[in-house]
C-alpha cells in the first residue's frame, strides 16, 4: 500500500512540476523592458498578469501557440508608419490564432543618449523602423547627417545606447525607456504628428477565443473585383468598416487576403449569412469578435 501511495505521489508531483514549467507566464510582448508594447500590455491587462519580454514578435506568437503564454500583444498599425505587415501576416496567416482585444496607444517619441551628451555629439541613431519613420521630420531638421540604424524595438535601441556608453550614439524610444535605462533626454515629442497612435492586437489561441459584438475582424481571401459586393453585404448586416488592409494571397495576380476591421451592432447570425452568401467568392475567417474596452 505504501508503495502505491508513494508511486501516486511521485506521479502527481511530476505532473505539477511539468505544468509549472509550461505555464510559466501569461502575457508575452516585444521586449526588452519599456517598449510601447509593454505599455500597451499593462494598459489592457492592468497589473494582474505576468508580463515577459521576448526578443521578437514571431517568438512571442510561437510561445502562445506552444502554450507557454496565454496571450501575445502585437503591434499591427500606426497612424504614421501604416500597417506593420510582418507582424500582421504572422497573425492572419496562422489559423491557430484569434484576436480577443485591442489597444490604441498614443505614441510619444523621445531622443535619448548617455548623460553628458550634447546634440552635436550624435552621429548614429538606433530605433525600431516605426520610431525612425515617426521622427524623420525632426531628424531632417536637427540631425540631417546622422546614420539611422533599425533595431528590433525602440527599447532595444535605448538598451544598446545605455550599454555602449558612446556619446555619438542615441536612440528614439518612449519617455519611460529613458527612465528605465538611465539615459538623458535630448529632445521630447519628436514624432511627426501629435495624433500618432499605434494599434495593438491581443492575440491568443483558439481554445481561449471570446465573442463580443463591438469589434469584428474578418479575413477574406479572394479577387479584388468581388470586394465591393462583400462590403455592401456587411454594411446591410449592420457593420461599419473601420480599416481594411490587403495582403498578397500568393496565388494569382489580383487575388488578395483582405483584413476587414468593423464596428457595429451586427448580429452574429447576420454575419453568418454574409459569410454564407460570399463563400463562393471568398475564403472567409472570423479572426476576432470582441467588445472594446
């Protein structure tokens, strides 16, 4: 009897150990610390979740797919830089993923360098491609000869500047990044527009999908000629288009994958009717249907 009890205890202990090692964190985001993605994650979830920085968005999505994380926070569009196509493609091209929420985060870009730097010292600037795009007008006027180098995130640029200690290298990142990495602020709010906003999707795997009615994201693969008819049917069903992006379907010229983000009080039954009516012309998938916060 003791042997059986010990065996059961050992099996239970092993299972608990395996579970604790797999579900080690809840929310993955593009790191390092102090990225805009981390800010968006905290804004959406509050401080009740565990947040873990990852090196890249694809690694973050892979961790959701494997079950290591429950959620990934993914930047998908900016008012200045436009859609972040490589991240968008990572979500829409994998049927394992669904979107369960979104965050619209105002973006404030800050130029920062190691303490003691003056503007004339700066010869190189590190930032994410979006950070560079958003600061281009200010840079053209104030640092026209600076070399611009893209890195994986704005915070990664700040981290590299802090670690390097070189006064000739600066970063464009969030105001929080200057605090986190103890850098001197050289210029504030250098973004090209004060209406600069980035939209982030909250992505999870299908077993954790939720349904709401405030926002619906639909992907539709088909010919461009058929798109007006689909949009008209969605409008009749009570949906108002918020944004539309097209991605190459990688099949035929003139065929695309459209990402349609919609608001409205359209009934799910009505959406099902639209999908059924257009199924011969489009390959349709509801990527997300949730209530906005």
